[in-house]
């Protein structure tokens, strides 16, 4: 075999090996015994693979099993069957805990402490101390915009302040993997934006972020990959781009109340015609057909609202995947 | 050790913030501080009354604090979800449980120490007035009593450590209310453990099945009456250090077994 081919193959092998998995689950199942012989499926045969260095979003309606998955991965609860690994160690293994950070949903902390005391307590659990810990505490409280309010007792915190300090405590050990459960829940728009920026910054530092949320509009712009859970089952999974594109990319032309004659001419090349109140949406298999139709509509006095790739929103993907029955519209 | 200490420290300070415990402490100090008033109820036996009310109050209120605090330590962590951030860090369940126990125990002992101090002050002021003349010098008699009272308070600390251990472990298995009821039950039946031992005696005519049950109860229950040395103090019987040491040793052994059992349950418990 030529030396060049050999070295290219070796490089490829190294490349594949470098794609380390931060999280891997295999047929992970959790069934809760709810008494009187009844059972509730928390998670059913969940197979997930989360690569290092990405933001992975686990989305689903309330009660779909997001928090159950998180708790299983952290070893807070135990699987009924199946297995999982976190940073190469079995779920809940103390060795992986040194490299993991966790922000629970609606975090709550010891009320007698203030933020630096809380972070000092958590930092000491990782063997941190002295000036290095003090510097880390200041850095994190500045990051979450709590340094100026550091002397407040946690008992006096608002929900948003608790969330910010929750993020800070999850980062105290400079973890490689972060689990965030509804990180922007209860935050005002500025607070939510700040947290999203922190998450993006963490990815920039090469960290893996595992996000659980039902706030799809917040997940769409920041996640690399998304898995959608419904009633404990994984219904779809993929990169955000793949999910939004669907099975194949189509092109759309949107017209405002076209007359019947124009519509009859245009829809011959269209694969699908949809009416959304006053808007008529024509979907074409290829880009050229869509733009030809747009030009024709313009020429014939039609009112063209938009033309371009037919990308769905995550909300549409979610509703398709989960089914409208189990979606609480107020959650979206 | 570091993790246990950190959890214990947080638990200790949280314990002091619990208002119902503060209420019990204030009430206990009021009762103990005014224990000399009760001496008027039994003329001629004032010293007995003073010791009975004082030491009895320390034990009773200490037990209340140990049960109510102990039975809520772990459930509160779960309910408030503070346990999630702790157990997701390098803290094992054993360290968490021990941290909660020692932190809670430190709170109980601090509370009891304040009660003990209050009683000591009252005793120092009032007891010399009530002491009966004996062959020994009054000074020697009082010194003897101070030492015995210190031993009684020390034994109470360890008695409450056992109660606290039972309450903490029961709360891992049951809800906190059930755990509190269970702990009270064990405490009060444990005061009568010798009685169960006597009932199991072949001479009592109990059936073999009843004897096995009674003997099991006798062996399983902590012998709380061993921690109560008021009778010895009142009858001028010295509470010897070997007895104190043996009783404390048995208490520590009991706590170790209870906590080990608690760990087995807690290790399987989902939070």
C-alpha cells in the first residue's frame, strides 16, 4: 500500500477516534412504580449519543422524560434496564462527577449563605480552596452578573438571581460536561439572553452542554443537535439543520391572495399548495421552479410575499414529531 | 472527610434557622431556668425536684429537637432539591448521610449544651440551699453532684445522638411524619426495654412465641434508660466513668449499626 494512502487512512482512524462521546445511552429504560400495581414509563429504550464539544438539546412536552433522563445520567435515580455512560464512565460514577456540572430545574440552595459562601462550599467539595477558589468565585459571579449583589443572602434572592447563581455553581469546577435543566425558566428576556450567551461561550471553550427544555424558540438558535422526547420515547433526533430541513429541502413561494387564474398557472409546477389565512404557499421541488414561479407571479401582478428555502421552525418539527395531542401550546 | 464536613457545616447552620426548633429551645430554657420554682411543689425534696425537672427537661426537649430535626434533614433536602446539586458533585451518598447526621447532631448538642448551661447556673445558685446535711462536707457533696450532673448531661448528648440516628435513618425509609412518629415510639419503648427483658423471662409464664417476640424487642431496642442517671445522682451513688464509657460505647455501636442500615436504604433510594 502506498505510504500516502496509509498515512491518510491512519489520519482518518485518528479523526474517528477523536470524536469522543460525552454521553452514550443504550436502551435506557426507567419505569416508575406508582403504587397499587400501576406503573409509569419515565423513559423507554432511550439510545442517545452526544459528542463532546456540542450543545445537545433534549426537548419534549412536560412529563416527556427529560428530567428523568438527566437524573439517570447523574445517578440520582437508577435505570430499570439499559445502561449509559457519562464521559466514559458508567452513569453516576463518582469519577465522572469531578468533570460534570449540573443546574437543576428551579434550583434552590441553602438560604443562610450568600453567593460567594455557596460557591466556596461547592468549590471545596472539588478540593478547591485559597486564592484560586476566590478568583474563580469572582470570575463566575461576574460572568452571571451577580458580583455586585454577592452579599445578599440566598433567602432574599429572586428566581432569576437563583438561576444565575445556579449557573455559577454548575461551573465552579470548570467542568467538561454541563447538564442544564430548563436553564432560562423563570428568567426575564435579558436574563434568558445572558444565559444563552454563557452557554454559547461554554461551547466556544470546547465544553459539552446537555440542555433540557421545552422552550423551543430558545433551543433552536443555540443547539447543534436536538432529540425530541414524547411520553418517554425518542421520536426524532438529528442536527438542527437536518431537522429543520426535513427529509428533503423544498422551496416555497408565498403569495397574498392570488387570483384563481394566476394560481392555476403556478400550481402546475408546485408539489403542494397550502392556504394560511390570506397567504397562499406553494412548495416546489427545486429552487429554479420556485424562482420562475415568483418571476411569473410578479409579471402578472401577483403580490409576492416571500420566496426561498422551505425551512420549518423547530416548533413545527416538534409538533409533527410529538403530535398535537400531547403538546401544550402554552409551553411553546 | 471534607465532603462530610461541608455537608455537616451547612446542615448545622440550616438547623439553627429552623424556627420551630428555636421555639423549642427558648421554651426549654425558660422551663429549665425556672426549674427551681417547681421545688415549692415538694417541700423537703427540693433537690430531687430541681434535678428531676432540670435534667428531665434537658432530655425531653433534647429528644424533641433530635426527632423533629433528624426526621426532616434528608426529606427537606429532597423536597427543596438541594440534594441534587450536592449529589451531582463528588459527594457519595454515605458522605451525604453522615454529613446530615453529624450536622444535625451538632445542632442538637449545641441546643442541649445551652440547656445544660442554664441548668448548671440554676443548680449552682439554688442547690446549696436545698442540700441535706450529710457526714461529708457540703462542699464535697456539691462537687460530687456537679460531676454527676456533668456526666448525666454527657450521657444525654449520646442518648440524643442515638435518637437522631434513628430519626435520620427512619426518614430515609418513611415520610418525615412517619419517621418522627416511629422515632418517638422507639424512644418511649426504649425507655422500657428492661421491662420487655423481664417479661421475656421464663418465670413470667409467657408463651414461647411471646417470649421470642419480647426478647427480640429487648435486644433490638436501644436501652435508653441506661442513659438516665438521675436516680444515682439523687441517691448519692457515684456515676462511675466506666459505666459512662460503656453506655456511650453501646450508644456509638448502636448509631453505627443504624447508620449502616440507613446507608443501605439510602443507597437504593431515588431522589
